[in-house]
C-alpha cells in the first residue's frame, strides 16, 4: 500500500501539514512554523527542526488515515468470509506481501524494521477479520510465546497451555485456531514429544519459522557467587551445560516444565536463578547476571504453526509427512528411491517408535516440494502404495529466520 496511492481528496498536497491527532480526512492543517532568521545558525537549526517535526506530524496523520482505510478493507474481507470456517492465517500470502515490500524498499528504512512494522499490521488485519486464539507452551515468557509474538504479532490472544499435549489438543478441538510448537533445535535435534503428538492428534502444519535462541541467567541476586540453584527446561540446561560447569560448578541444576515457569519460581527463592529469555527479566523484575550463556552461539530452534485443517495454499515450498512401511527388506529404500527418481529433495528423515506396537517405527520426513499440488498426484499415489500408512502433515512456505534476542 503506497502512501502516494488513493489519496484522500482533502489531504494536503505539500505533505507538510496536519497534526498527530488529525485523522488525515478533515483537511484541517495546523499552522506552519514561523520563518526564522537564516543569519542566526542556531535559530536556523531550531527552525529547520520545527519544520521537520511539523512534516512528520503531517505524515503520521496520512499514515493513520491509510492504516484505517486498510483496516476497513480487512473488516470487509471478514464480512465476506463470515461463513467460511477456514483459517484466517495465510502464511504464503503474508510472505508474498513482505517480500514485495522489501523488494520495493529503497530505504533508508531497514528491511528488518519494515518487517516488524508489517508484522503488526498483518496481525491486526487478521484479528479484524476474525479474533484469533493461539495456543503455546506456557506460561507467558517461554520461547514458544516469544516465537509466536515475533511471527504472528501482538493482535492475537495467546492461550498458555501447561504442556505440549495441551497445545495440540486445543488446536485439534478448535478451542484455538493456531498453535506454536517447537519441532527441532540445531544443536540438540528433534523435540521428540512434538513428533509423537502428531501421531495422536490430527492437526496440520500451516507454517514454520526459525528463531535464534540466546539464553540469560535470571535471578533476584546481584552476584554469581550467591547463586546456589539453577532452574530451566531440560533443553536450555543442556545448551548451557558447559557455561554452568565453568561459572557455577557447585550449583544444583534442576529441570523445570518451561523457562518461564523456572523464572517465576526463582522470584521468591533465595539463591535461585533461571535460564531463559532476556525479556523475562523485565516481565518479572529479575536481574540479568549473564547474557549469551549458551555453549554454541549458532543456536536455532525450528517452530511450526499448527492448525486444525490443512492450509490449502498454492505455491508452497515444503511438505512434512508421517509414514510407516511394511516389515520387509528394502521397504524404506523403495520410498527413498521413489523420491530420488522424482527429483524430490529430502530435508529431514527421522524414525520414532510406534506406540502400542513394540519394535515398529514411523518415519517423519520433510521434502522440498508441494505434495498437495495436483502435479504430484501420481507421486502421492505411489507413496500410498509403497507405505503401510501415510499421512501428509501439511504443505507450507519455507520459514523466515528471526532473531528473538535483538533490541
């Protein structure tokens, strides 16, 4: 949406008008700043600063007007789709919008700033069409929570769940339209519980995102020497194991359900500290005694956004699926050879025990193609013939890489 398109007929043409409170449609311009004596450098600078601020006020007014026009269109979309039970979140469309904007961006606004601004615009647009509830592993302040806010924006209602099963269950039961779950970490591999829950709940991947994870030591204490106990989720404890052994060799290390619950626990416990996201410090009034304490700085977690139905969007980049094969020699090789013959690149292959059946396994696979596209109909048919069971978990756009620790 360009600021030069579809201008309101009452908008001032010189762009130096209006006030921050003006909605851009009244045409009531604030008086221009008085001219200054250019012979006085200080007065000239002050006068120019006043002109710039006045122009910014006018642009803010124009932006407000255009944003409200965009909101009106979002409301109209919501009315048109009032009887559509489909998911409002359209990740491929949102990625397309962001990519087009960044390609057209001539600066000086950095693309990362542009992405942050439009994340909230798109979040607001979705909520205007239909209020959204998003489930995540709670309480507020977990990395899943911050990943959801970073990707889906703040104009949704985040619903904390006590465990990952609760996230999957509330999405499956349509108590929440979306859920955010961790799937794998670049250092410690797959979150096995998430894969297992795909076997027990019929939900579908809508999108993915990759978040850089950096850990902080949070406490009410003011010195490392006073820390005797450290709480956190098992994964952050493992990711910071080397630092803990070196910096706090005598501290007790106690696993917790989540980083956020660990941080809440230390609020009232003398000598206790937690490992978690830096924002938990301001959220809970804790001190940050150490930052970036993960053993490997290149620490990324892949999250997926799940929904109760397939996304059904064209032009997706990846497909995830679960399958099992007959118990005979070469059964898995036949599936892999089929993918190779069709030129389909496999990004991930992992086996998980099939619950209730000893020594039987199910395979989780990511491939770089849209198996939901009719062009791959023959391939899917052949996969079903070769597999004992096959379930397509979703086709979706490749996710962005987001740094949750900046700012």
